[in-house]
C-alpha cells in the first residue's frame, strides 16, 4: 500500500506540505493549519484559489520485494480526483481524467529498488473550461450554475462529482487528490482483479443459483488450467469446476446450484424480514501450484420492477417486487456526506444510514450528482436492509458524446457495475438525474430545430453506451434511463417522452414552494414519488460551529451566503406564514433561534402531509391516478452546515423532519385528510398480515389537557400491505358531537391499537391553521433527566397542551426516541440515545425545551 504521507506542492512551488493519501489538497492544508475550516463562514469563496492551482503529490518508496522475481508489477489507483499525469522515476505511465474510474499501470519494466512516484494534477476548473472550449460544434448546456450557488462552470465536461462545482444545497469545492487507495501489486502466473456474485431464483427448477464471475489477468503466455471450488457450509453446498484461464484479461463464470434440501433464507428490506447472508469460500487451485482463496457473503433475493397495465387506469404501474412481494418503498435521497470524501469515515456512514433505518426507511436513492459510494456504504445497506436506487453520475445537465468522453464513461460504468453488483441492497440502476426531463421541458432553451442533436446525444450516452454495458454486466436487476421517467412509455417514445412527469407512468419529482403544503390536493397522485421536499435551517448548535455572533440573524450576509437556492429563505418564511405567526422577538439571537425552529416545524409538517398522501394512495385509483408505491423525499443528509432539504444535519443530528419520518414511515399508521368538509381516516399497513384493531380518535380543546370527546371504533381491519379507509365523518357532525369544539379551538389526535402491544404512532390532524388557534396558552414545560443503563430518560411535564415540543441538547451527539410532538398529556417519557459519552448533568444543562407558544 502507498497510503500515508506524501509530499504535496502547488504549481509554482510556493506552498509545500505533507498530504495524507487517501486525501485531498483542502484537507491537507486544513490539517497543517494553513487554512481555516473550509466550511467556516465565507471560506468557500475565500478559498477558490486552491482549486484554481495545479497541485502535485509525490513520494519515494522502497520496493518491498525483489523485482526480478515477479512477472508483472502494477501501480493501481482505486480513485484519482481527477485530471492528472502519473509518473514513476520520471517516466510518464499515463493520464487520468475520471474520478470514478480505477486506474492500473503496468510498471514491470520501470520499477527499481527505490522509486519516485508523482501525480501531477491539473485544476479541474481549468480542465473543464478547456474541454468546453474545444467542443466547437455546438454548446452543451448549462454553461454555469446560477449565481446564487457561487459555483464553477462546465461541470458537465469533466467526469467528477458534479456537485463539487456547487449545487443548490452545497458549496463549490472542486477538490484535487488521490481520494481512494493506491498500491503496488506484483504477481506471477495469474491474478484475480474482480470477483462478484449474483443470485437468481430458477422458477422451473424451484431452486436458487449463484452466478460467480471472476476476472483474471493471466501473465503466462499459455493457458493455465486448474480447479475452482465453491463452498457454502450453511447451505450444504459445495461444487468444484475445471477451469481454464486464457492469457491476458479474461473472465470465468461459475454457476452454482444451491442444494435443494437446504432452506435458503432470502435477504429482505428493512421491516420485511431478515438480512440473511451466507459465508462462502471460493478457492482457485491452478496447475502452477499457486492458489487464491476468496471469502465473500452470498445473499439471495430477487427484484422486479413491475410496469404493467392497471385496471381502470391509463398507463402502467411502477413498483418493486422483492422476492415476489410488492414492497412500498419508503425513504429518501442520498447526497455526498462531505465535500471532502476523505472525511467520510465508516462511522460517518454508519450513523447516517442507521438513522435512516431507525426512521423506518427501507430505501435510499444514491443521487446522480455525487459519487458512487464507497464499498462500506453498500455493505452497511446490505446489513441494515436499505434498498438502493443507484443513479449513474450524471445530473441536471446535457453531456458531450465525443469518442474520448464516451470511452472514459464506458470504463467508469463497467468498473462500477463490476464493483457493486454483488450487493443485494442495490435494486435498480438509473442512467441519470433529471436529464430526460431537462430535454423534454427544455430547461436550457434549446431552439426546436436543434433538439434532435441533443436527443441523439442523450440516446447515445444513456442507451447505446451505459445501458448496453449494464445489461451485459448485470442481468440481476432492472435499469431505467433517467429519473423522473415514464419507464416503458419513455422507451416507446424514443427514450425522451413528451412529459416525464406524467403521473400515469414511472416516477415523478415534485417541488412547489408557493402552494399551501397542508393542502394534499396540490400533490401529484403519482405511481412513484422519487423526489419531493421543502427546506429548513439546521439547528443553532450546528450553525454556530461555522459562524460568528454577527451572523446570527435570518437576514445576515452569512444567512444569505449560505442559502444556495434562489429565494430559499423567503420561500420558507412564506410557507411558515400560511399557518404560523412569524417571530417578533426584540432579541436578535432569540429571533434567529425561533426562525430556525419554525423552519424545521414547517418542513416536518409539509413533508408529513405529502408523504402521508403518497402512502394512503397506494391501494386506490382515482380518475386514473394512484397506486403510489414509493415515497423518497429530498433529501436525507447534508454536505455542510446550511439551509437545505435534508432531515439529517451535517454531523448527523436529527432535524424535526427526521423524527416525523420515524412516524410517517411507521409500518402501521392511521392517516387523516379532509375532502369537501369530510374527515377520512385510512389505515396504512406494511405488515404482512391483516390485523383487527381499535381506532381511537380524541378531540382536545387547545386550552385543556382533558379530552373533550373520545371515540373508540373496534373491529377495524388494517389490511396487510394496503391503505384502506376505516373512518368517515363530516367535520360539522364531528364538531357537533364534541359539543365544545370549533375548528379553531380543537385539535384531533388518533391512533390504532391492537392485542399483543401492537400500536401505531399517535397522529394528529389540525382543523385550522395554528396561527388562528383559539385558547392555546403558554404552557410551562419542564423535564427531569436520569440515566438508565446506557440511555437517558427525560420525563417531560406540561401544564397545558403544547404543539411541536422540541428537545434540543445542543452539540451533544445522540438522538431522542421522539421529538417535535404534540403534547396532549401532562406527562411524557422520552429516551435519549447518546452517540458519545455524556452525563445526566450535562444533558440537563444543555437542554432547551421549545414549543410553538414559546415563539414570540
């Protein structure tokens, strides 16, 4: 391994320092104290010079073996970011231009006892600009990001993390560096380069089989024969094959039939079963006497993307069947966890992904403007049962299709598919993010006469290249060309459909910041919602780390600078203003904290409303629309500390939205909505069997903890994996029955309760905007904290009804069992799960309790 300390210098040699590999220039400079935290205040703009310079990594190493004894020696880079010339002992080995590719250079003839290796980087910004200048035939939009993003231009001309040139939720830090492993490998005879396994269920034989693909580099001049043995002890399966390796790079495919008398436990998504994997050993013993042993895990699951006619509706369905069972997809969208990939550790990934699973998510979409994630990411998803919709890394842009570019993309795609296809968590390959929509809706104002050129480029890139490779490399999972797309309908229309947002086909993305988010009728009754969302600000404790006191107001330069979405801060105020009173405090910091709180309440309530709408639409068709089978809100995580659509802040802290997600994605949930003055309650269930339950509906006046009226409806059936209406009453009748109730002075809560402790979360339905609520008084909230084993118990008490009660313990890392709730009882117990050592005293000291009535 050549990990560790390298020498790092800029273009004219004025800056020289030690740089860690894997790593990048920014983190090296920061580690050595030569720059501040790049995320601090306005540093994203102040540090532009780093990305504009050309940096060189170099080091000397002693060869740890006798060079003469090995037939082949390679220098292998798992990831180079991005444009570089690679030299060893002053001899150029080659060049790199793709961050997502693996590069292997044959150094057999040039390696010595002591070697000097250099990686000379070229600024990604100047390279992208140069590539764009050279593309003279026609322009490839967009040239630059909107000014509000403070970004760099021509990201679409370089195979690099697209959002590193800026995005509407992230800064511009076009990094340079050796961002993954680098090593020397030496071998005689033959060497295993790739190893993958995919499972199939053979219906005719009613048997599982495994396809094992091994790609070798054979250095001998004649074929090498031998035996390959595959052993899966738990499944009493062992098979031996005679194999023959041809000189050069070639692959061996082994088909292993699993012993029929063994019971195979399938891999299931979170909430639907276990994530069983089987230890497997593959041994290659060749005539050269040299053997390779490969340990891996075999998982068994099938995936189908079902697109077929629906009775009573135009169009086609769009849902996933896992192991033959339709699964409602619940989750979010994943973006890079940091601008500097070397800061993304296993712990970072585990915390974020575990938080997704803990919020009842079973899926994430790895979005196409970031990176193909590291192996650990997919390993954790395999373990937690988080399904992955995997985009290829193309987003919100048109792309060139000149031969060099296509060749680079082809290498990238085949490398990434080979690297990732063994993971059961990946259930779909998707060609790009929003590029079909960009052409269809003409985002870039392309004259109609020129449209054909861009459609041809689109088909060339995503269909004739990417799709071809994916289908050749991986027959175990579906492929779609874009998201959103009309699926098979888009294919029929030549891959670019008239309207990729059509609710009768495929998936949709939907954003609307001006309509009232509490009004479910504004949302598309789509087959699959793969992106939708609202912004909020991260907690004060998160912002505080990268700002100074003068920044702590909603309208400060800092607050404007941090918001990369046009009018984003105003849109939040507008949405809040529809239902809540805006803060008027004369204390500027209090006012800022109140604003942050309200943005989080608004975001949580908006996405709750929209997600519940998608969940209750899963079993019905209304005017040809419905059968919604997926809800992936935008977005799960943050790349830095700033206002964004995320439900997890940078650092992993849960926003109120993430606590709400835990409830609105619960496996069993009652959902209420109003239509023309009638209140409907649906039972939404992801459980595999029907349950007979009791629906409890309680009305409170805002001014009292004593319920005004309670209704218990017994014998309600929560139908397995369905959404069914279980209650219907006109609001007027309801208010009349509850005597003291009016729309403005009452609130409704409801839940489902069954035998054996089966219970849904308590849900709420507001009968009016909270700014119009009558009788809502300032309640006295208090909490006592005690330690129990390795968790902390918060006992909350209130003197009156308190909406959106938020517990915040500042920068102490951890999460609560519940947060942002409507408190309608005198006492509530909340558990705090710490992610680092703390104490009851520390928690008590750091605790702030806020509810809606504390906002002044």
